[in-house]
């Protein structure tokens, strides 16, 4: 599960990075604002940190729950 969580976080980060980079490129080319790129990189790294620290959960018939299911054997 931890590997899947890391893979999802990585894919999200790549998708977000590509979309922000395209917007940043347009801004830099139009306005010449390089500091905006640095702010975006910082924001993306903060998002990745939050994604990697988020608790794992599970979903059943009654909804989404954070933590291990009741009666689950962890190991």
C-alpha cells in the first residue's frame, strides 16, 4: 500500500508540475517574471510533502475511513 501511495503522489506531482510549468512558461515569456517560477516550485514541494504525510485509509460500504479496518491484522 505504501508503494501505491508513493506512486499516486508521484503521478499527481508530475501532472501538477507539467500544468504549472506551462502556465509559468507563458508568464515568464510574456512578463519576464522569474521569481514566480521559484514560488511555484516551493508550493509544489509543499504539496508533495503533505501528500506523503497523509494518513492511509480504506473504503467500504459505509464510506471512507482513516486508519486500519476494525479487526484487521497489521503486519
